[in-house]
C-alpha cells in the first residue's frame, strides 16, 4: 500500500510538472502549436517523458524497497533492524520478583552468528543472550538459566516495565516482544519497510542471476534455448490461431448463417481462460509439444475470430455502396474495401492475442516441459529462487514488448491508412 501511494504521488507530481513546463515552452514557441479536436485518436501519442519517468519510478521504487546498491542510500526505505537489541523482563517465582536483561544479536539472514556476551547478574532471574535473523523471530526461554524455574512457578509478568500476559505483546525500540500461550517470550525485530530478498530481491541480484544463467545455463539448457522454445511455441500457436480465426471471423462478418452458427461457440469460448483448458488438452493431446501448442492455439483463436468479425462489421457501408456504384464485383469489394478496412482491427486483435499467448505460455510449460521460460519460472518457484522467477518474468515481458513494437511497425507499414476516414 505504501509503495502504491508513493507511485501515485510521483505520477501526479510529474504530470503537473511536465504540463507546466510544456505550457511555459508553448508560450514562446508558437510553431509547435496546432489545432486538435478533443477525442481525435490520431492526436494522442505516448508522451516520451512520461514513459521514461514511469520506468525510472518503477526501478527506483524497486531499488528503494529492496536496499539496492544501485540506488543512492538516501533513497532507501527504512530497512530491518540489525545489531544488538536489549530489553528487560520481570520474572515472578515462589512469591518473588526480579528483573533481568535480554541481549539479542539480530544478524542478516544467511550469516552465522553467536550469542552476544552478557554477565549473569544478581538475583534469581539471570541475564540472557540469543541470536535472531533479520525479518525473523525467535523464542527466548528466559527461565532456563534462572535459579527459580518453572517448577517454582516462574512466570514473566512484564517487559521493559510494561505488564505482559500470554497472547499479548510489548513494543520496544528494537522490535516487538510477544508472549506465547505457554508463557515463552518471542522476539520479533523491527522489519522496516524493505522487502526480504526471498520475496523481492534487489535489481543487482536479478542481473547477477541473468549473467550466471546466460553463461552456465539452467537445468542442462542455455538461457537462449529456454527463451527460444517459448518463443517457438507462442509463434506456432498464434500462427495457427490466426490462420483459422481470421477466415472464421470474416465468414461470421459476411454471412448471417455463419454468424448464427459460430457465434454461440465463439462467445462461449471467449471468456473461458486458457488455464481452464489444460486438463482437457492433456487428455486429448498428451503432455508433449502438441498439447502446449494446442493450448496456445486456443488462446489466440477466439481473439482473432472476434477481431476479424469486428473489422468486417465496422466497414463503412458508404464505401461498399460507392464501390458497387463504380461497378465493382464482390471479389473486388472484398479485395479493395473489406480487407483493407478490417486490417486495423485484425492487427489490434493480433497484438492482444500475442499478449495472451505470452501470458499462457507459462501455464502451457507447466506440464512436463524440459525447456522454456515458463519451466524456469515454475521450477525456480518450487525452490524459492525468487531472483530466477523475477528474471524470467522480466525476460518474458521484454520479449513480449519487443514483439508488440515489431507488430506496430508492421502495422504502420501495411496499414498506413489506419485512423483515416
């Protein structure tokens, strides 16, 4: 929630700052002004400054809340407490009360540590020492070294002078001291705002893992083989989905019989997530490559069919009438009017379908896959290798984004009339 609020705040502040700077520049640069119509899609293009700031904001938030070395220290969110923590407890036993000190060494996770030194002290309650990892918690049996133990009715009644009972806790300067139902103290150091590496590793850890896997591979295959297999499956599944879906969409858009026949099927299958089809695909096609490609084919098929149908249905009827008035045949109308005017919708559907296929490839590679980015992610998640999981997600996103940019370029070349009447 804190990260989301910071992100929203940066978005709002940046928006107003950039708009203010643009307005100041426009006051002196009259040649940059042009008249536009509100709602004109052709005038809305990505603001490059906003794109750069957006990416930098995400990176800075990631680095700040993971304590990254790539982000200046003054931008780091408060981290977990590490060092020596101390608190006192009041013990009651055999009608007597006594205070003792507990000294806890809070060390980074993964590092070995020994209990800090502490003098036993006077009285029946003796001072204690323990170690706890950052982001962790640990039980502290303070009664084990006290002269009057549980056989004498030993109970802890206060921490730092504040009363405590089973199920309650006391906040200290170093963290929270709670009491279990059996009366044992539990120390939980302050966690701060930073994420534990097992949940979200810093950027440099992900980059280091990427370099290692690029050199040494992962599970007997190189990184490029994993990415290549995923890309191959996505492209083949998308190709066959478009090969069947586009003609089906054209048929539904041009014939009331085809539309009546296939519309219930398409509209029924469209909201069904591809993940729900995995058991059925396994039964039908097994766990080999065929099953994975079929799943991706089904993910793209209905999207391409709907996009082609929408493209045909959206053709301006006046253009059809004009072509008829000029003596065009049905084939010529199809070739020169319907297909060109439906291509923008089809390319939009293709971009959506490709994104869905990339999102489905992870699920497709869940089943007995030996290679693939999705396989890397799933295997790494079983061993809590979050850096590999995050690396795979980033690579899938980068490749998907690259494919989308490529499809936009192809669309701008093949359909230069998009957005024009």
